[in-house]
C-alpha cells in the first residue's frame, strides 16, 4: 500500500516511449499564439497583461543588463506554472516532482548568472565570498562557508520545488484514500474529510503557482547580484 502512493511519481511509458516528453511539450500547445490583428481576443490580452506585470515586478530592481533575461524567465515562469497546474488534474503526471528535471532547470541558469558575474565584474562577484569588516582569523572560514552556500543554491532551488509538490500530492492522495475508506463506515467523517480534501486542493493550486514564482524570483535575485 505504501509503494502505491509513490507510483504516481514514476515516469509513465507507453509502448516503450516515456510520456514525460509529452507532458513537457503540452504547455506550449495550450497557450494561444499572438496574431497580426490590431485587436486580440480576451485570452491573449489577459496573457499579455500577466506577462507584462510579472516582467515589471521581477526586473524592476535589475539593471539594463539583466533585462535581457526577461523573455527567458517569463517563459520559464509560465512553463513551470502550467506543469504544476496540469499535475493537479486526475490521471496526470507532474514532471516537476522529478528532482532531475528541476535540477536541469536550476543548474544551467544559476551557472549562467555566476559566469556573467565573473565576466562583467569579477571583483564584485568574488567580493560576495567575503563580507566587509570580517576579522582576519575568520577570513578562511568565511570564504569556505560562502563558497559552499554559493554551490548549494541550485540544489536548494531544485529540492524546494520537488519537495513542495511531492508533499502536496502525497497529502492529497492520503486524504482522498481516507475519505474513500471511511465513506461506508462513517459517512459524516468521510464528508468532513472530503471538505478538507477540497480545501487542500485549493491550497495546492496556490502552492503550484507560488513555487513557480519563487523559483524564478530566486533566479532573478541571483542575477541581480551579478549584473
């Protein structure tokens, strides 16, 4: 019984083909494409308004050099939100519960911010490893600690997204199983459990959007330190 709870996190295959490829390509099919007309429909207008608001909020504290990342981070934000939301539907697979996929997003983007900092302003980038006013005996220790914290950043990005989504999916399945088992035995308790399940599902919708936003926000903060 315990193993069946974790079967939902296994990448499904059909005729030997992993369906994670289909899950990753589905978000790009769902979003409408901009048209050449003077007036767009409500969906495209809402999509453009959301992207503009998100871009303004994320890139307002950044210099002009960081604005080149606007299209990349806005696309990543929409991509992660769509994957997380589609994973809440029944009989679907959530690719962002896989640590390998999240690390594949986190490591290259974090490494790109570090390389940009080392190329454009190496003195300032290396200055983050040693806070100002540090006593001389503590300098070697703090450099080691700051270096370790720097390399832990992509791991923290991937693990945070994976852990939050995995915990939410497991909790939903546990409560749904409890409601199904209690229905013939204690209908009143089963109804209350179903209400709790509905509220938890609403919470998971919020978590799915917030975690995607936090992922991109932290990447923008790393970029802000290096541009």
